[in-house]
C-alpha cells in the first residue's frame, strides 16, 4: 500500500463502519493464553484456535467452523489432561453477524469447557462492533441477559507487529448470580481488529483484577517457506 493510500484509508476509518467481513474460504489462527483462579487454585491454559469461514448465509451473516486444540492445562503445579474437561480437540460450527456477534451454534455442546474455565475466557466470544458509524472516542454497548453489560469505546489506530490495527476498549459490569464467583464483578480490556475485514488480531483482557483472570490472544502469522 502506498503512503497516499494509507492516509486515505486512515481518514476513512477514523470515522466509519467497523464491520466483520472476511472472505469466504479464508482462515485465521490464534494463540490464546488464559489464567485464572478456581476454588483457590491458579489455572493456566494455553490453546490454539483456528477460525475458517465456510459460507455466506445472507448479506449480514456468515457461517464459520472453529477448531480448538488445547496445548497445555495446568491447575496449580499439576498438569491436567484436557480430557478431564472434554476432548483436547474440538470442532464446531456457528454463524456470526457482520457485527462480529456469535450466534446460531450448530452444536453448543461441542464448545470446549476448558477455554471457558476461567471467567475471562467468555469475553473472547463477546466482541461486538457498532451498528452505526463511529468516531474516535465513540461508545456503544451490549447487555447479555439480566446480569452482564459490556461497553465498548473506539480508540483509533495502533500498530500490532508490523501492521496497523484498530483498537477497541471494553469494560464489563457483572452482577453475580447464586452460582457465580462473588468477586467477579468487573472486567476491562482491549481488542485490536484488522481495518481490512474486521477480524480479530489481538486481545488483552482482565477480569476481577489480575489475581482473578487474565487473557491474551494473538494471531499466529505463519511465514511462507522459501
């Protein structure tokens, strides 16, 4: 991309629609690291998530197939076999809107339990792009059920590795129910998305303070062999 084209793209995206619009047949691979505390014990999970776009269902809806592989699972000082919380490998399909919202799971039972073992893991499924054009500092929100609300803020451009990305701040408020961890009431973090198709590039999230749960996601860029 030329410098002039880059400035044009920057001007257009400082105010504009942030839309998830990957090409059918494209795929992205992510490395994910989750840490948290369960029953007083530190949990450390690393896994690989591959997302492949299968088909366009309608103008604002795409079908994807996700493959998730558990690389390691530690509870305290002991390594746990992923099979204790479901198979190490899982494949499942879902639809996702042009706002990036996941919906229409074909078999929700196939979603691994271990990536969502820490509260921070759920936020990876909750990135939502705005319905309307947004400017720097613009805000939008989403409420999930009766006890969880998320607010997003557009922060503009930042460099991730060698590429430009658009940063979105996220804050969460959570009113724990009788089966939830009482201390988990807030969450904060950032998502970085590709300005080309709205796909996730990187994410850093914290739930209930660093001692409760941290998550880091980064796209795996596989270099072509010579």
